[in-house]
């Protein structure tokens, strides 16, 4: 083989190796980028599954009219280390549970549940919804002044949400 | 008229302050009523004791002199001087006080109106939400009556349980595999 042929061969080899390294690197990069997302999904899936079970426990306790226990179990749902983007789901759950306590004529428990968990929520829209429901629960108990205070708070948050 | 009412007028009668007709009426009553006559006599006796001493209660002229001399040696109150003194004692002061009062009144009225309007707004906000929630509950009841949840009694809270938002619990009904024949 002449020297020119060796040169061409080595150039092709180097190019091939570089290309394969580049492709490999890109693949590793892509995998490492995907892995944390996958982990987060797995974690969220686990939390949701636990919350799903917990929700059913709460419903059973309510049916058994063990309302204090039901509230304690309900609180656990909101203490599971949820990612911030799950807030709408949690608001739905909190309002659903408080509504169900009220259907069982337990507005005090509903109010306590809402009061205990409002601090978990960072979005002012969520807070507005919760304060309104707190006002509704207070009104159900005939505590009109207290209800008005909760509605004032909700109104204030809605008009000028904190930055 | 009774004796008590006549007696109430006795002092005015003695001082000649009653109307002539009333005075005549009282004189006529005194002619007939012994107890009222005695009351009048007692009042006259008291007046005789007090009247000669009334002049003695006048302050002595020396006392006035003494008071005047004490006031004269007292330091005069500090007066406002310069620009502020002139300004404060002028009509500008009156105008400024009037303007300030008007501003305070306007601010007070504005604050009150604002407060009342805010209260009205919040009450409306509250009643809107309560109405909305009541309608929501009513709709839930209607839906539940029309399509009752399996295994629940209509109208019970259990029948209106909120759906589990975290997923679907899969309930698969199947026959009991341990069931013996004939049971």
C-alpha cells in the first residue's frame, strides 16, 4: 500500500471513531436526561397510588362515622411530598373531602381539615378556593362573622394576589 | 289646686313675682288654710334672718386690690411672634382651619363610603359563592337520584362520595370460587 493509501485509511478510521464517540455521547446524554424524569414519574406514580388508597381509607372511615380518624387520615394525603404541579389535583381532593364531611353534617371537621392544609398550597388560586370553602363551612355552622372573614381573605387574595 | 301646689308658689308670692290673678287666688286660699299660713309665716321668718346679712357676703374692696396687684406681677403669657404670630392671628388661620376641617371631613366620608362599598362587595362575593355551592350540592343530589351509585342508598352522603381523583380503584366482580353447590 502506498503512503497516500495509509493516510486515507487513517483519516477514515479517525472519522469513524469520532462519529461513533459522538453518537455514543449523544445517546448517553439523552439517557441521563431521561433518567431523572423517569425517576420523578416513578416517584409521582408511587405517591398517587398511596394517595388513592388513602382516599379510600378516608371514605371508609366516613361511612363508619369515625370522623376524627377520617380527618387524620385525610391530612396524610396532603403530607406526601407532592410536586408543585400537582396542586390542582390536591385542591380538588381537599374540596371534595371537605364537601363530603359537610354532607355528613360535620362542618367543624371540614373547616379543621381545610385550615390544617391551606398552608400546603402556594398558588393563590388554590388558596382562594380553599378560603371560600372555609367561609362556606363556617356559614354552615352559623358562624357568619367568621365566614365573612374567610371570604374577605379570599376576596383580598383574588384581587391582589401576592407576587 | 291643693296645698302643695300653693306652697310651691309661696316664695314667688312673697317676692311679688306671681301673676295678679294667681296672687289673689293664693291670698284667698291663705285666708282659709291654716297650714299654708303657717308655711308662709315660716318662710317670712327665715327671710327676716337671712336678708340683713346679705350685704356682708360682698367681697371686701381690699380683696380686689390684692387680686389686681397679684395679677400685675404675674409674667405675661408668651405671645406668638414674627411671621407665625402674624399668620396665626390673621384670617389665614381661620381659612386654614376651615380648609383642614373640610379635608378631614372629605377624607372621613371617602373612607366611610369606601368601607361600606367594600363590605357590600364582600357580602355579594360571599352570597355568590354560597349560592354556587348550594346549586352544586343540589345538582349532585339530582344526579345521584337519577343515577344512583351501585350499592348505596339514595339520599345518603355515601351515595354522593367524591370520585377518587388519584386514579381508578379497579373493582372486578367475580364469583366466589369457594362457593359450594346448592348455596
